[in-house]
């Protein structure tokens, strides 16, 4: 089965549109998706990129663009969502722990649903804790586990791997060595996985 | 007939994909397009944006992304094209002069074809001069006319108008007050012009 690696960071706005639909899209096209949480902020700081922070005009377009496109995917976000997150390291270390243990996708979707539909940040408070519960995990114990050195190192390694693949933003898709950046390139990534080219 | 205002700057890379197909797309959907050249660099400098200059990783994705998508539109660019331009003011002042006089679209397409398919910069030399000739204009006289105070002021006014509409990048589309940014939003702009919403 053809394969899409889905690189994302909890904290990225456009990733909402991808996270809520990629598994359905992949299933419709007979593709396999591997979810790869990483810390996009580390890479952006290294490259001197910050697409929306301190850029109100560009950010206004981003929110309006998401609002216009969400109904296409059956989504009803309440926008703008609170932004930016204080911390990308914790929620993405938790997501990665969850991927290793089988509950990461459910946690990620729950966190984005709360963030974009209920206005709860995914890196703290009820947004984080209720999303862990929804994924079947005890909040306190899981947060404590994710703050140990090993999960932090695992996230740093995965982030380095993303950077080595040329990933510089979230969401990104890697298909047979080809990098596609942006929710709006999911259809291209799917086509590449099926045909090895766009048409 | 529903209307799309197409804001662009000669000098923008992704605008190649739009410039070479927007009139055909609009015709297929029964829409009217008004081409609006402006100086995106002035706005980007004001906002502290520079999407690709000094960002080799993001620029590499941009060129690859254009290369992958071009065949979809029947285009065969030779990439990467020389980038960035030294001067955005002159070619866009010329394009705007041409819009006022009826040869601006032909000049813009000719300049992009030379830039992206023959590797000739559109702000100088043969890239500029032969594109003017192709649009039926005498190169020396037209360049001299475009360097007068009036065309420079006209471009500054049009650039201010773009900024007042929230335009921060090229290509952008404005449909009934809605701003769409990026070649990859042309389909959204077309749908909005027809239906007043996306689906």
C-alpha cells in the first residue's frame, strides 16, 4: 500500500484542516498514513521564520482562509482560535508518546477539536487534560511521563529527522522522498502517492 | 458577469502559474478578470516579510512545488528561474502603463514566458525589451516613459490600494471584497465568484 508520512506539530493552525480529515482521505484513496509529530517551532526559529506571529495582516487572511475552507471538509471551527501556543514541546512530546503507544492520533484529533471548536489551548489546562482523557490516558501521569528526558529526546530526534527531510512547516507530507508543504498540498501528495506525478 | 480582481507583481515566482492560465480559467467559468499590477516588495518590506530570499530550504520547496504543478497547467518551465529581480518598480510600472493602454496582459505573459522558460529576467535586458516588442511596444521609448514621475506615482497609488485591500503577497485575488492569496487559491476565488461560498 502506498505511503504518506504526515509531519505535523500541535500548535500549527492550518494543520487543523489536515488532522480532521487525513485518515478519511487516505482511506478513500487506499493509502497508508503515518502520523509524525515534531516541533516545528524549533525549525522555524533556526530558519528565522514566523509565518503569522507579529504579522496581523497575513494572520487575518489565514483565519479567513481556514473559515472559508472548513465547510468543504465538514468542519465548523470557531475562529480565530487562541494563538499562538506558549509551548509546543509538551503537547508534541505527548503526541509522539501516544503514537508509540497507539493513542496518539485520537489525542491529536481531540486536542485540535477542543482548540479550534471550543477555544481551549492544547498545551495546558482542560484542552490538554480532557483530550488525554478522551484518548484513554490519565492526564497527570501522562504529562509527567512526557516531561521526562526520554520523550523530550525522542521529540528532538524526530524534529531533527523532519529537518533532514527538508520539512520547514506544518503540515507537511513526504511521499517517496517528495516533500509537500501545506494542507492545500494534501491532494497533491495523495496524487503523487498513487501516480508518482501530478496531472 | 462576476468579477475577479487579479493583483500581481512581476517578480513573484508563484504568479507564473497564475499569469499563464488565469484568462483561460476565467473564460471557462464565465468570469471577468481585471489584471492589477502592483509592487509587492514595497508591502513586504513594510511588513517585514520575505518569503524566499535568504530562506534556501523554503525556496527549494517552492521551486520543486512549481515544477510538480506546472504540467497540470500545460506549462514547461525551466527551473529554478533566476531570482530575485533587482527591480520590481520598473517592470510593474510598465505593466500598469500597458494595462491602461491595452497591451499590459500581453507584455506580462511575454515577460513571464521569457523569465520562466528562457531564463531571462523581466526587469532588464532582452527579457524586458523583447517582451515589450512582443506586446507591440518600442522598448527604449516605453522604458523611458515608464521612468517618468507619473507612472511611478500611478504604481505607488495602485500599491497603496492593494495594501488597503489587505493584499500582502502575489498573486492575490479579490472577489466581492474577499481576499484570496496564492496561485493555489485561484480555484477558491473562482468558486467564490460563482457561488459566494466554497463547497
